[in-house]
C-alpha cells in the first residue's frame, strides 16, 4: 500500500488552522498594553526604528499566539527637539497611561525623559542614547554604552605607540559623557589628551574650519572623533579641504559615527574619510539576521519609496530586540498579576522582569546588567574606496584579534598591530603615521654649547673657506647614533651657542632657557640633569654614567716591604678557617686509622703529634705515614685537592703583592681636606661649585681650572704652592682626564650623586620618550663602546697600568666556601660511615640483656674496644708477624734484622713501653738452643711460655 505524499502536508495545514481558530476562540481575554514610542519621524533614522519596532511585535505575537497581552504602539514625533520629546513623553504618561516608552534617539532627549519616567514609575527604553552619564532607576539602555569602547580605542593607541590623542566631540550630552572615561583609558596605556576639541551642534563651516586650523597648528596628529554622522560628514569635508586628511594624520571614529556611516545614503561621506579607522559594533551574522534584513528592506522600501539606498544598521536591530524584550516582560507581568489594563500600574514588576529577560536576539545575546545591554565586542574598520573594510576585532578578553574566533591556545591580551590586517592611512599610504609633528618647519633646531675646556665632548669649529660650522665630539656622535636608532627619520641641524657669560655657572642655564623659550627644539652636549632645569625642559635618559668624583695624586705604597707581608694574601677569617680544617682533617684521619694503623697508635702525645704532623705536612705533600682504610684515603684525597687550590691561590696572591707596584691616593676623605685646609679645584661653569660650597669649602680654598693642562699643573704644585690637593668634577670629565694622566692621579668615586649627561627637549616633547628608548638600544649594542674608544682612548702606558684605586689582591673566605664545604661534608660522611660500621660490628655490647651494666658503662666498654687494635683487619696480621720476628731479633741482638725502633720505658703516658703484642704468639726459636720466647723476650728451656 503506497502513501500519498500530499496527504501529510494538507493534513498538517488543516490541523494548524483548526488549532489557531480554536485558540483565538478560547482566548477572549487579551489585554492591550499601551506603549509609547517617541522618535523623530521625519528622519530616516526614525522611520527605520518605527519599522523595526512594528516588525518585532508582529513577529513576536505570530510566534506566541497564546499570550494574553498585546502591546499597543502609541507613536509621537519628537521633531528632533528635546522639549518636544519631553512634552510627548509627558502626554503619553498622563493621558495615554502608557506602561513604557521606547525611543528617544538622542542622549539629550533621554536625559529629560528619564526623570519623568522615574517619577511616574514608567520604564524608559532607549536603543540609541549611548552617553555614559545617563542614569535612572527606570531607564533601560538597549545599546552599547559609549564607555565600553574606550578600552578598544586605548588599545589601538597603545598598539601603534602613540603617546597623545586629541578627542573631538560634539558640544552636547552625547559628546561630553564619554570624555572622562576616554581620558582614564588613555592614561592607563601611557597616553594622554593634550587638548579637547569641542564642536557646537549647530556649528557653521567657518567655525569648523577655525577649530581645525587650531588643531593643525599643534604637534599632535592623532584625533578621536566622537559625534553623529551628520555633523561628522561636514567635519571631514572641511578637514579634507584644508589638507588634514593627508599623510601623517590619524583619524579614529567612535562606534556612534561609524555605525551611522554604514547606513547613510551619501557617498560623499566615504570620499571625505579615506584612510580613517573606525570602531563598529559587532553583530554576529546569522541566518535569521539575513532573512530579517531582506524582509525589512522590502517592507521599508514599500512604506518609504522616496528614501533610497538606506541600509539597516545596528540601531534598528537594537530597536527590534528592545520591542521583543518589552513584549516578553509585559506578558510575564500581566500573567502574574491577572488584572485588566485599566488597573495595571506595575512599573516595579516590569522593571524586574525586563532586567531578568534573556534571549537570543538579532543583535546577539540579549542580557541586561544594571539595565544596560551587555555587548562589548567591536569590529575595527578602515575606510577605503567606496566603503569600509574590516581589519580586525577587539574583545575584552583577547584585545586585538584578526578573527573574531581566535585560536583558543592564544589566551593572552594582545596589543600588537600584527593582530590587525593591512591599513591604508590618510594620504593613501601604508606607512604607520608617527602621530605627531616633529617641528613647525619639519627640521629640529639643535643647540650645542661652545666651550674651550674638555672639547672631546663637544667641539665647534668654523671653516672660513667654506663658511660652514663643524660640530664634533663624543656627545655629538652619541646623538647621531641615537637618532639613527629611531624607528622614523628626523631631520635636524646644529646651532652653536656661545656662552653669553663666558664659562660661568649660569652659562648652561642660559642654554637650557633657550629651549624653554621655544627658540630651539632641543639642546645636545655635556648637559647635566638638574632638578631646577627639569622644571622647564624635559631630559632624556642619561647617556653617560652619573656621579661627581674626586681626582687626587697618588703615591707609592711601601706595604710590600712589611715584615708581615706574607699574611696579606689571605684575610683573617680565611686563615682561621684553614687552620681549623687542618686540625679537623688530622683528627678525622686519626679517628679512621687508629684501630688498624700502627702509625696512629702509641702514647697520647705521640698520636696527637702524628695526627697534626700528617695534616699540616699535606701543605707540601710531605706526609710519609701510610693510610690503610679506604675511608681515610677518600678523606685525604679530597683534602689534598683543597690544599692544592689553597696553596696555588696563596702563591699567586703573594706574588702579585710583591711584584706589582702598589699605588694609593694621598687622600680619600673630603672632610680631611677641609680639616687640613687644602685647596680644591673645579671646572669653570660647573654646578660643582654649589656642591663644594654646601660642603663647607670657603671661596679662598676653591680654584677654577679652564683646561686639562691647567688642572694637571694645579695638582702638581699642590696646596703649599698655590695649587690644589684634589679636583672635583663629573665622572666623565675625570675619566677623560685620567686617560692621559693615569700614572700620576687616581679617581675616587663616587663622592656625590648626579644624574649624568642627557639631551634636552622642550617640556612635553614626544621625542623625549622615543629618544630615551633609542639611547637604551645604543647602550646595548656595540656603537657606544666604539664611540667611547674613539674619544676617550687611553695612552699606551695607561692601557697597561693594572692599578685601580681601592683594588686588593687579598683573598677572603667567600672565595673558598665551596671547597671547605666539600671537605667538611666528605670528612663527616666518612666518620659517620665508620661509626655506623663499628657499632654494627659491636652491637652485642649495647644490646645484650644479661648484663646489668648501665648505659654509660656500655659506652665506656665500646670506647675501650675502639682503643684496641682491630685484629680482624688484614693489615694487622702482617704487622703481627713482623713484630714477632722483631722480638726474636731483639733477643739475639741481630744487627741484620730490619725492625722499627722500640721506645724506652717510662712511667708517663707519653713514654709508655710500646708493647707490640698484648698476647704472646709462639714462634720457633731461630737460635741454636731452640725453644720459644717468654713474654718478656727470654727463651724457656722447655719450649713453653712462662
């Protein structure tokens, strides 16, 4: 039996029709709920929003035919006026008794109506009022808060390395609300706003041009535009007319303007914004969204045939979702309360239900927190050609990403431009703009000091033949290398600055003051960072070492002729530690060898002397006692290695002390100079004069030098002849001086702290940070070393001079801690193993239960056993045979027998008779009479022991 394919669809259609009719017949208590809509009905935005709201309610009730409530839309025209919008809202609340108001397309209109809604307990729902300053207990924002995009903007600023950005906003609630949040976000990434440009809502073209020219005169070239698309179109048109849409400029549009650009029917807007970056609300592309766009396009064109090329934007989607959410919330409140529309005054319940509403809308997941839509993902677009081109996205979790669904393995927050696609900037270039203008004329004017002393730092010469000025020196070469290390080209030129007061302390102040007065862009030379100067100009990181040092004459040291010079190679703690380890090692070897080695037995004095002799003789490796046990051999091997290192180090240090000429400064204390009334010198025009005066030096004790040769002469003749005993100056100057006179003077550093030489720029100059970064790069490379060798090259005699003030050839315990630890651990380990083995072999003494001896009695028994020879050790058997033979030889007084000498008898512990064997051992007599030896060495007649 075959089935008819047309039966099922027909049956299903009839069933649905019958069910719907039955439901409509049963549902006779549908409650109409009045809802107000306040929009500017004469604009395309208002028409689009009304169309989306109507389609949303139609779709909602078509999919929920059994709901008991129906929203009834009451539309009012705001005419784009704040007062008219507030009047319309008041009429809807009082006369129509609406349960909610939707619309209020601008933040200014919403600001007025929010207070009305709070007083009447009527929810006010806006899908286009985005200002963060809007707040109310009954206010719902079904749109992205403008503050949600400031982190995305600051991340873009950080990614491209821009340190300044100027916001340009419209002068109303919408424009002003986001600025505090934007300023905070920029500061978080190290950028700031040097200026805030405000454009009136009804600004004329002349007013816009005047503000643009003011912006053009500033150094900043990064601008953030926050205004509606209608005003923004005029703004970019005028910016293009005066040349501000060319190369070097950066324009970033907020999402309010970018979203409006995509729905505008004017192609001029796009033409005037070529190269602009923009943030755009990200909406997931779904099949439902595509179907709705197609339906909306047909319906809107039918209702508005005169409006052409209008595209649905995110505001229309938010309007659709807002109406859908309100319908859901009203149904929940109406079903719960079960009351008629005339008596329905349930504002708080509606607020609660609307806040808890969750669903999948056309704009994405619909979720409200604090009555605001939670949507914070943005698409980054680049305006090019006839439209916009997506170059990436920003999300709160991942930062900048190329794709909206990045690799899950990359979970870190990205601030790299590599995460974005290629960008075509204003001026049709792919080169990333610097973000600021170097100088008003495009070339930096660099001031350099002209001075006769220490010209290796800065030397200015004039060529009369060519009429050109040549500027050379260490500071100039460093500056040139730093500028080459910048990621962009900076044209600059040097301008000599003749000190107006000669070489005085005010000369450098005058030079720095020229930069402060904006006569020059920067200053380069041997300019020290000072606190008073930094109040008016910016300093880069120092490119030389800091500090004020003292140079003094040096004299020979007679320490090498000292009687106790042999003690100098080691410090006292190293001597004491070495002595302790010699004694400790001797004790360990005795402890391990006492039971098995004849050399370590005998009277107490003999054992102590042998142990110490054995340990200290290892210094010259002259120990003759044999070591029997493997544990002792292990200890001796480690100790000999330690002794070898100690002796070699001692020899090298002593050799250095005796052979190298030791030079010492004649004075190292500033207070001693003042106490003795010595004269001191300083360079003309240096701030060191103020430091010396603060220390207590009187003017009659201060001498000025104007050249390196004059400084040398003053130090040679000394204070007694009108010279000086010491000279004070910054460390770079002193090291340059010592590069020539190293054999006669020495550097005592650092006497005082200073911040070193640095480059000077105008206060707030954006070059300061980049140049400081470039200084670090030059220091890390090989260029700085090459420059120093070029200008501070030492004499051959100075290069070979091994002396450095304060150097010492004395070795301390810190240098040998590792060796002593190894020796101590190895010796302790050997003792532990020996004790463990000995106790194990004699455990019956400690563990026997039949004895009533005390614990200490057993310990004494163990010590007595330890003091005896270990007869089971293989070395004992050999020595026993030798002792027996030697005993016979002693009786016969045989001179040919090779036996060790026997100690003489004495009653003291140190001269006890050395009894070889405690028990006699029978050995056949080698004499003619035969027989055996008695215990006292006499032979018996019967061949038995007495």
